[in-house]
C-alpha cells in the first residue's frame, strides 16, 4: 500500500496519497504552480512508521494546481409559514483542483 498523509488547507483536513487529485477551497495560485501543504500526520503501509505532528510536521506534501472552477449549484430556500414569504437563492462554491505530486 502507498504512503498516506493528512494535510490541512482551507480550514479542512484531507487524507491524500501520491498521484491523487482533490478539490479544495479556492487558492490564489495560478494553474501549473506547485505548492506545499501543512502536514498533520504521515503514515506508511496503514499503521507502520506513523508520524504525528504536534500540531504539524511542517510542509512535507507538494501538489500542483490543475484547474480552477465552480462546483454544482446548491439551492437554498427560505420559507415562512402563513406570511406568503418564499425566497430561493443559489450558490456555487469556487474550488481549486490539485494533484498531489510528492509525499515526503
């Protein structure tokens, strides 16, 4: 089995392996740029050689920006009973698609 790492970006944590593509909150980097992520945990072969950061292990995971885009629309409906009030709005969250290139 491959090496596994837990990274933190955009206030969320992601479990990643080398070569994996993930969608994260929009980042300011341009397409094609490489970036490093704060690593919280690194493990190899599901449990062997486990390294846990307190609070992190530093920037040990590298990724490459593949594209920027918007997710599918989420519809939000507000409704108040007996007052004839209905409001429908939509939201499309922006994302950055990243390919994990290296786990150190």
